[in-house]
């Protein structure tokens, strides 16, 4: 029986496109207040799992529970209203909208102007350059600035669980460090983070616990220290040995 001791519980999930299963019997747990990571190389199924949690690609089998609520057949807009936010892979700002308009898109469900204003101020306190450029069209900004907009937009829904998909993608090493530092600050405000990444070293420096995905299956799990030393993780990334699924 699944309680609410975990923020998110995924149990024996299969998800696919057409006739092929991309995720095969995936199970994991995310504790409230944690930074939990999902590591995996390109094509391992990481983004498909994000889509499955959000209801964009519903699971064929298995169940997903968020704070006691079953998500498996719930529409995406209801999942978001429960308190799950997402920072998508590749940032994906609305290029023809201003910074302010990009942020406000994520607050459309909140009708109290004072609450929206408070959320905006939190975002601008986290990213002061956005406050100065709130009228700038997002498509004219640098990759690092667009990353700020994307993260800020993810915060505008006041999520209890924030799904972060490949935040380092396309950023310079300096901006990757800054982005991960921001995620740590967000976590310190009480937001649970599920960090989906390829960047092993940077991710394990901030995560408390993690899972490794290879060919749509969880091959190992553990604390950050345990994963650093785990042969199954090295096999999943570098082909050193055989990545066997652990049950």
C-alpha cells in the first residue's frame, strides 16, 4: 500500500510509442524535501519518464502516485494543479513573448493578483537580470538567460515537486555550475526536486539519492556516494562491464 511518506512513487511502469515499450517495469521513489536524480545516457528513456509523470504519454501499465493521489490516468492540467512543475529539456521559452509574458503563462491558474505578484518577486529575487529585462523578447536572449526564464517559469506555479529535464544541455561549464547552484537554492526553500540529467559528476554533487536508467530500465539505485562507486552506473554510461537490472 502506497502512503504519502514519498512525494512521488512510480511502480512497475511500462510506457511506449506505437508497439514499442520505451520504459520497461520502471519503479522509483522520491522522498519529500529531497533532490533525487535520474541518470542515463541519450536514448535511455529519461525524457519519456518525465512525459509519463506529467500525463503527456500515459503509462500502459503500472501506477504513479503523488502525495497519495493516483496520476496514471489523470490529465496533465490536473497533475500540474496538484503541485508538479516542470523545467523542460532545452529550455523551450516562448521566443516571441517577453520575459514577463513567459513567466505569467505558468501562473494562469492563480487568479489572486497579490499571490502572482509574490511569485514574480521570488523569481526576480532568484534571477535579478530578469527583473531588469522583463520587457525583453525571450527569443533575443542568450542561452544562459533563457535558462533563467525557463527555471523562473517553472517556479511560477509554486510547485511542491519540480521536474528538471537536462538543465545542463547546451550550456557552458560556467553556466552549468550557476544553474545547479540555483537549483540548490530552490531546494533550500522546501521544493522537492527530481533532476533528470546526463552530467554525472555535477548531478551527484547536489543529489541526495539517485537512479540510473539504461535502455528503459532502472539498472541501479543508491545514494550519491554509492552511485559514484557502482559498476552498474559505469556500465550504463561507458560500457565497462554489463549493466544488469537490479530487482
